[in-house]
C-alpha cells in the first residue's frame, strides 16, 4: 500500500431512534397534514407502532447486530407480523432508543433554546440508564419550560407541537421569521441529525472503549442542510456532533453526496490516514427526520403499520494502528461512476463492481459479500419501489452471466451466497451498504470472509442541478 500505511477499520455502531410522534414532521406526512388536515394525522397516529414492537421487529434486531442477515432470511414473513419474543434494545454493535430518551437528547443538543421541553417531563425522565445519559447536558436540561409557556408558543408563535404518548410536552420554534433555513421544521430536522449522530458516535466510543479526547478527525455523512439564507448547506455537523460527545481534540468536516455519502466518507477517512494527515478518523451519520413516513400512505392503504418511524445512525472507527487479521479499507479497489457514464443499472454495476475488480485482477467470485443498498423490502415493496437489494444482486449476477462467468441457473445460488436481505430503515444514506460493516468486520477478523465490497448509489437529479446519478464502491478486506 502507498507509504506503507494501511487504514484499518476497527468497529461499527448502528443505532435506531424510535420517534413515532415525529413522523408527522416527515416531509411527506407534513404536507399531507397541511393539505388534508387532522384526518390524515389521526389515521397516521392510529397506525403507529409501540416501542416493544419496534424492538421485536426482526430487521431492527439485524440492524443492531443481534440477528445475522442469513438468519433474518429464514424468519417468517411478513416480519411485522412475526416479531421476536426475546429481542432486546441493546445490540452487539448497536442500540434502539425510545422517544422519551431522544427528547432528552434533543434538548441536550440544543445550544440556542429552540426546543421548549416541559420541566416535569425532564424531571421524570432524567434517570435514564441508556448510554445517551453520558451525553445529556445538565446545562441545557436545566432550561425546562412550563406547559403554559409551551402552549402559548404553539398558539401565538406557530411553534411546532412536540407530543409524547399523545400529550403535548414541548414545542420547537423558528429562529428567524425571514429565513426559511432557520424555520422550525428545518431546524428540528438538523438538530435531530445532530442528536442521533451524537448517539451513534457515543455508542461507538463506549462500545470500543475509545477515549473521546483521542479522536483526531470526524467526518459526517448525514443528510441535512445546516446553514442560513446566505449559505444553506454550509455545515459543519461533524464538529457539532464531536463537541456534544466530548471529542475536544478533533477537527472535522461534512461530506455531501446524497445516499452515497457514507462510502465516500469511508474512502476519504482512509485516504487521510493512509497519507498520514491524521492517525484516526471517525465517520458518523445521523438520521434524516425529513424521510420519516415517506411511504406511510401506501402502508396505511395496505393495512401495514407505519414502518418508517425510525431515525437511523451509523458510526465507524478507522486508524493507522492494526494487526494481522484486522480488516482495512483497500484504496486500490475503488469504483466510481464517472460523469460521462450512463446511469442505467447495468452501467452502474459495470462502473462500481466489475471495472474496479478487473483493474485489481479479481472477479466477483473473489468478493465474499456485496454490501449494496440494504433497504428493508417490507417498507419499499408496498410502495411500488421493489426489493432494492435483490434488484442490485440480480443485476450483478445477470452481468456475470452476460460475461459468461456464471450460468443462468446459478444466479439464485450466487445471490444467496454473496447477498443478503435488506434490513435498514429507508433513511437515504443509512442503507448504503454500510449497515453490514459490523458483521463484516467480525467475520473478516475470524477468517469467515476475506473481502467484502460496499456499494452505494446517489440520486444527484434530486437537487435539480443535473440529471446524472452517482455511485461509489470500496473493498474492505484482511
């Protein structure tokens, strides 16, 4: 490797935050409520899951490390009707947070008094044993509000009502009446990304016994646009998250690439380490509140509970220190979707899978697991979006058949061996291959795997600046 330095990936953390009463502020649901009034909101509330159902939901247990994807594949479907009886909120490399705790964390992330939280609610929830307790800010939690003040802000100042168990316990205000970037809903989205990202990073540091003061660099790959009217997406969420978790000696920055951002972030982190700019980097991604309830309308139509009721978060620790058997990011096998390339599924797979492997004199059979976009199909299929990971695996296999590397009748076995079912919430960037890294790191260390390829795609056309798509891939190996 260049400069005789490798970038080792030591650990991963996956977190989920159950926020059923924030689903109403997801972009799609918020618009539906504005258009059709409280009728839609009432129907939405009637189809929400409780915390126990969320913890017992098989894909969520896979996400936090308690149920390998291969075992998830064996579970009876629909998964939302076949819950696990012995599920726990704590995972091997993750955790599920309840809504009450998240409100406390959200208040702890609030430097500018945007979130008015009922003092009695704070007092009744301040004994949480959750790992988030370690990043609760007493300084901010002492700024509780009286319920009369909260209700007045909702009525007079159009602050967003924040509910818990159907009861108003807070409100969220705008910070400027002439700047849409500082509107209450946008600020709530951004603060939720900060708080959930801090939870993911804190979980990683505790899980791996890493001193926050030893973290040198943080890269955020969250989906948000933090700024004001003069610089709508300025950032830097990485430093805001690091500050909250106590990484006082770290610098950092954000990477923006739509859904592909986490893989770009891993490549950039590895590059910083391999070029000896820093010795360690943490990559972190907080949740996307705007994407809560995106497909709620379809789920309710088909009498499915609202499954998009979770903020997702991920965090990864990379460093230049590693021993034999510790997996590393192989920067010699990186796939890019070039500007001049077509955006068809076939060209994407050619660019992101076959081209980089050909360059390294490897084939798809040298990759033990492909970590593609791992969207949970129970969320996407009812909305007509298909089984996203399965489509990706079929495209990889079909191209192998076209190249006469695989027989047509071997496609199913190829997918079973090298693929996995989707188990990630549809949070855009969160499903982008990386939720599997916790399993991959363990199996690579134990010699069960030799190479895993992480593949992500991004929808650049969503920003209306280009009709092009995007994509990136990298190999993690021992």
